[in-house]
């Protein structure tokens, strides 16, 4: 019984200290939706959608290695950029045509990757 009282007292003291706790984050609450945009767009690579769809326009996604010590440009990041741009057109899918490393990088890029695809709106999704 003597051990239980200090444990309960300590627990109550710790819990009461949390009552005025506020959480601060470096995430921008207005930009959090942009973070999840790519997940709303299905990537069709080497296959076509099973349902009818409407073409919304061509999409280009890029990735750029901005300095020598940064990660090299990747196809995965370029595809994600393309999916984000497709979501901006209210697409729920993208038919990826081609992804490739660009042999002559753009100004300010050590390496660059480009993906091109067709933004689509698939019926029933």
C-alpha cells in the first residue's frame, strides 16, 4: 500500500503537467492537402484502366538534383510530381508514357529526370 500512493501521486502530478501542453508543428495546415494529392491519382504504367476514362491533357513531372551532394534525380520523384500535377487537373489517374534521365540537365540541375503521361478521369472512381 505504501508503494501505490507514491506511484499514484507521481502519475497525477505528471498528468496535471500535461494539461497546458500545446502542440506546434512546422507543417503548413494549408499545404497538408498538397502532400497527399499524389495518392489520389492511380498510376497506370504498362497497362490501361479497366473502366472508361476521359483524357484531361498531357502531364510532365520532373525531378532535379540541385547540388552535387544532394540525392540524384529519380524516376520515383518525377512520377510523384506528375501525379501531383494530374491531381491539380482533377484527374484520378495518369497513363505514364515514358520516364527517362535527361542527358543534358537544365540550368541549376546536376541530374534531371522527366516523366510524361496523360492525365485521365476514370469513371466510377
